[in-house]
C-alpha cells in the first residue's frame, strides 16, 4: 500500500466552538443547505453521528464524482478534534483504498480559529500517486474548500448558529 499525506492549515474568523460546530458537528446538515450546487445530500447509513457512524454524501450532477461513504472515527468536542475516513467513492477509480482526514481546531490570537487538516491517501497495493492523481486530489480539495467557505459565510451571517 502506498501512503501519501498532505497537511494544510486554514484560518477562519469563527471562534473555535462555532468553527467546530459548523465544520464538524453540523457539517452534514449544512453542506446540502449552503452548497446544493456541490452536495446533493448526506445520508446516515449507520450510527448516531458519533464515532463509528457511516454516512453517504451524494454530490450534485457535474461535481466530478457522484458519491463518497465515510466513517466517523473521532468527534471530540472537548479537544476540538474531528477525524473521519472516506471508505468508498467513485473518486477512488481502483487506485485509492481510503482517505483519512484529521481536523484539529485551535484558537487563534485574533479570536478566530486555525484549522489544521492532515489528509492521508492510501493507495491499493503498490500503486503510486501519479501526477494525474495529484491533479485530481488538488481539484477535489479546491471544491471542498468552496463548500467550507460557504459554511463559514453561513455561520457568520447567522449569529445565533
């Protein structure tokens, strides 16, 4: 199995509790609401939303792939940590076995939040990450960033969130 990890850090003006709520706890409800052009629906397949839960995201037509199933591993409000693993997707194209995401929310000096994301791609067998796959990963990451920006804008516009 080949392994490729990518780290990113993004900032948001949202305070840590609201950032965690919007980008982890309420992510599934907010995505189709604020970005229907990207996320058609999120379906709970198993569990109650906490660790062990399996969900299916169905993407809007023209998104580039149609679905992804993921398993929640950690949803820790006390430590502001959210981890999940994409276990099935038509994005995988018999190349990727799974993708894990670890997202840590850290208070920033300005009152906002620094969000540290580690994404780890596991390929099937000895398959290596090719430049073409790297481009697909980059494009998928850019699409996800737009959805997250829409969530940020929604939370900022709704102070009672």
